[in-house]
C-alpha cells in the first residue's frame, strides 16, 4: 500500500468513527431527554394576574407615551454617533 492509500484509509476510518460517535451521542441525548421528562416533570408555576393600575381621570393609559422621551433618546444617540 502506498502512503497516499494509507492516508486515505486513515482519513475515512477517522471520519467514520467521528460520525458514528455523533450519531450515538444524538440517540443518547434524545433517550435521556425522554427519561428526564418522564420521571422528573417540570412543576407548573401559576402566575397570578395583576390587577390593572388605577387610572386618574384624564390620564393616559399605563405604558402609553407621547414619544417625546423616545425622540430625545434617539437624538442623543444620533449626536453621540456623529462625534
């Protein structure tokens, strides 16, 4: 056997071993995932809904903005980027 043939055989063997290892790793990971979900289920956490905030008469809804704060932040960022 020439050196090139030996190198080719070694390369193919190495790639086959790595491929087989990765396939086995995938199956073991899936199996472990199934076992963990079956015997150690995730506990459900109940989240209580929060009551809506009391609105003052004539005030904007919670989370509403007139855009002035956002426009100011964009202007500051643009001015900083131009430096």
